[in-house]
C-alpha cells in the first residue's frame, strides 16, 4: 500500500527572488505514523533527555531520541534563519486535494508542525493522530475546536457500538489537550536552542494558543455552535 503523502511547498519572496522550500510527510496509510527513519546523528536538542517534557512517559533506554523533536529536524533547519513576520505563498498537497494561501510564514509552519508532531510517534501527541486523515491546513481556532470534538465523538460512538465504555462528557478530550499543552510549552524551550530566528518558535506558540482554546470552548459548552447544530434536531 502506498504511503499517505502530505507535501508543503513554501514560496518566500526575497526582493525579486522567490525561494522555494518543500517538505513532505510520508505516513503509513493505516497507522498514520511518519515513515521517515529517525536520524543517525541527531543534534543535542533532539535527544530525549534534553529538556524532556515533564509528562513524557518514555525512557532514554527505550527511545534515546525524542520522536517529535527528531522528526522536526528538517523543518527546523529549513526555517532556522526565517523571521516569523515574513510572508509566504504556501501550497499543501494531500492525496485528496490541494490548498493554497498567502500567509505569515509562522502560520504555514504551524500547520506543518502540528501535523509532524502528531504523527511523530510521541505517545502524548499521538492521541491527536486521528485528525490527520482530515488534515486542514491554515485552520482557524473555531475549525480546530470543531474537528477535535467531532473526531473525539466519532471515536466514542465506535466504542459504544463495540459495547465498550464511551466518554460523552468529553472529559478525555479535555485531559488530552491539557497534556498536549504541557508538551507544547516544553517544546518551545527545545526550539529556542535550535533556531536563531523566531518563525518556528512563533509557530509553536500559535499551536499552543489553539491547544488552550479547545478546553475553554468545552468549558463554555460550545455555545456558539448550538444554533447551527440545533438543525439536526
């Protein structure tokens, strides 16, 4: 079975010259895990014990490298000298469709960063991997909230159909995003050591804002969606 490939192409203007940077994520079509091998000689900041996330369940003897950090090495190198205020024309190709948009480079990186971290093999971020099948580049916070809740509820429906316990209160989703927020903040410390500019770091900050948005939206009862959802009866 062919890999499930998502390709990001960044066109950055530098005066009259346009520089293109292309990164691909090749995923196992069943597990949605990144198929790229971990690097043989990673930088220090990609090792597990380097500013290891406080909630990380991995041990150095099991995984010397942090899976999420190691997968981000090509991205960090590609944008280590890029300012977040730069703009880029970003094209994203998935097996189903393509997306294009002129955005601040940090917005495009944020979209790719979230994809790579979820598919990296990190046991905490991997809980978000089901959303990758319907990857939505440049998503707004409202779109991210809706996709997360919808994906989680589909999973609970599957549990219920299998006569297994189902969480209709969404407490498990809240708990997941609390854990993800811890990882995002720890990752910011890692990236500060790797990057001389701020594009990738600001992209991670944007991800962290989305991470905090979801628990707040759940606590508010998804009130802003109620009028439209009432049409289902």
